[in-house]
């Protein structure tokens, strides 16, 4: 407890610091040294410009060893380093060229990509000259273009000298627009993207309509029967033709199996939903993509800051569970002081009647994820592509909209499924509600397989493990979110219908 509090506050403090206090304000005086970071080049380190999120991503940025001073041109032919190709280095270079390795660097936070070399007629060449054209506006760097020149044939014993050249050009583009050229509106704001959101939106309207129609039809019929019931005497009622969901009023509020696991998942789900909502809203307002790693820093900050939400809802659900074990005198009221459940729980559980195979909880669980997945899978394509193809994702408005749609669809589907489940007199609804929402993540993971084989060119153990590991994490988080949403929606529904049932 103590330790986790310390960790929590450290996380809060570190990430908060990173968010408010940017280490570099992107303003340079003439001749001031410009921050240049490059992946994995082992040279002298002068600006170690690493943030918490980069450490977590496993990115090690190091100062590239290039001395670039603001507005000072560097003439062509300036040698940055000399390499003599030993057998070992030769193999490393050939491997890199053969596998189309790219390098990535950042000048003042602006990303630059370049190929290491190229293959022509089964011979391997490496680029030895890099020309940077840097555009500046006032005291700020706006634009960097990299041109690779001078191919040199790789062979053992070759002496390679890497050279650079830097030209400075004034430009009128304002600083705030400098990331625009990295965005890809033709991709992200493609017709298909708009169309899919419109489509999901129509699906929401349709589903809400459908579920409310089923609800009204089933419940109205039942309530009508029930009010007639009141005129019957007890004998008649015991023999009576009561059926369906009303029959199990003495069991629906029985606690779920594995209550501790269940409560932790729900508490965690509440927290994750708030993290997603906060981070996407911040991203919409703050254009977080312009500062490397700031999205992840924000996410960590929000995650740490919202952990009380997890505790609050975790305890709420835990109290409900404690009550089932007969402690209702002390705990059985929730924090609002309201009586807890609309119906008492019978001492002896009722047997669950046989039902058709498609009413089995396992089947409902699996089917429950299909529609929510259908409402998000095009967005998944865009998110996967921006993550794995290193495109900058910036349409967070879409993301927020799709997330809200996902929530509504999940709630509708789980409620719809539970009308049938409860009518089949199966009262084990808590896990079914959670899992039928959470099964969305199974479909997302299956989609991740499709994406891997048909949309990426990854191969080898490392990339495969990396890809599927991240995707499992992503699907897992999505699963907890959808599961919680499904459960909360169903709880609301179940309480609502059973609170209208007057039992003796
Ligand atoms: C970089 O390239 C783009 C597109 O070719 C061009 O519009 C821009 O002016 C170039 N920037 C500099 C600083 O040369």
C-alpha cells in the first residue's frame, strides 16, 4: 500500500513535470547549438533529451554527434566519421541494406527518415552523404529536408567516410504549422473514414431503436400479466404460469463467481474509460502529436491521476459482494445511503433450466462482440496503421466519436442479449455481461492477425513477438473497457426492470 502510493506520486510528479516543463522551447539564437537526436548511434552524448515515455517505449535517443548551429551552414564534404569495413561491419551494413533498414533522427523535434543504402543488381551500396535543407522562420526551425547522396559499393576493407552538408533557408511558414507536412489528410480523412463513422452512427440509431423495441414489447406484456397476478391468491401464484425473467428475482442479485477478480476488472475498467476519454480530449485540444512522446506522458499522468476512480468503484462493487455474505447490517448500503438491491436474494439458489444452445452464456458471450467490433474495425485500421507504419495519428475527434459509438453499441448489445438470457431464467448475468462486451477484443485480436499477414511486411521472431505482444496488450485493454461498459449498462438495466417488480 505504502509502496504503491509512493510509486503513484512519483509517476504523477514525473509525468506532470514533463507535460508542463518542456525541456526545450524550440527557440534558438543565431549560432546556438540545435538539438539533434538519432537512434542508436554510439557517439558522444551532449544533449541527452530523454523523457519518461521514451524510456518506456524502449527508445534510446542519443545525440548524433553532428554539430549543427542555428543558421550556420556546413559546407559539402564535411566529414563526420570514418569507418573501415571489417568483415563484421561489412556484414552488418549488408544486412541493413538488404532488409531495407531506415534510420530516423530528430532535429529540434522534427522527425527525419532516410534509407541506409540500396541494392542494385545484387550489389549493396551505402549512402555516404547527407544533405540537410533546413528552413527557419525567425528564431525557430520550421522544416527539414534530408537528401541522401553518393552511393558507395560495400566490400570488405572499404574505407567509408560519412559526410554532411547543411543549408539554411528562410521560410514564411508559421511555427505552429510545422507539423502539417507530416500529417497525411489523404489517408486519415479519406472518404472511407468518414463513411465508416457515418455507418457506425447509423448502426447506433438502429440498435438503440431495436433494443428499446424489444424491451418495450417484452416488458409491457410481462407487466400486464404481473399486475393481473396481484389479484390471484398465493396458491394460485405458486402453481401459476409465471415465467421468464421475473421468476428469478430471488437470484439475479446473487453475487457473481470469482467476486474479487470481477471487482478488480470493473474498477480497472472504470479507470481505463476515464483515461481514454481524458487523453483523447486533451489530444483534441492540445495537438499533442507535435511533441514527441507527449501523448504517452499525458496518458501516464492521467492514468496515475485517475487511480482513485479505480479504488472508488472497486470498493463500491466489493461492498455489494460483501453484503451477499450476510454483512448487510454493516455494509449493505452503498455510499449514497440507498438500499442496495431492488430484490432480496433467496437463501437457496434456483436451478437453471435447460435451454437452447444459442442461449448458453458462452454463445452469447461470443456473439456479443461482433457488433461492437463491426462499429470500430475501420478505426482500428487507421490506429494500427499509424502505430505500425509510423504515420502521425491526428484525427482524435474521430477517435473520440468512435469510442462513444463503441460504448453505446456495447451497452445496447449486452442489454439486448440479457433480455433473452434472463427470460431463459439464467441469473448468472454478471460475468456474461462483462464477457460479452469483452469479447470485442477477441475479434480485434483476430483482426490484428489479418492485419499482420496482409497489411504489414513484418517477419522474424523479434518483429512477430513485438507485434503480437503489443496487440495483445491493446486488445486486453479494449476488452476490459468494453466488458466494464457492458456490465455497467446491464446492471442499470437489471436494476431498472427488477425495481418495478413488487415482491410481497
Ligand atoms: C523541402 O521540400 C519541400 C517539398 O519538396 C519544399 O516545399 C520545401 O521548401 C523544402 N524545404 C527546404 C528548407 O528546402
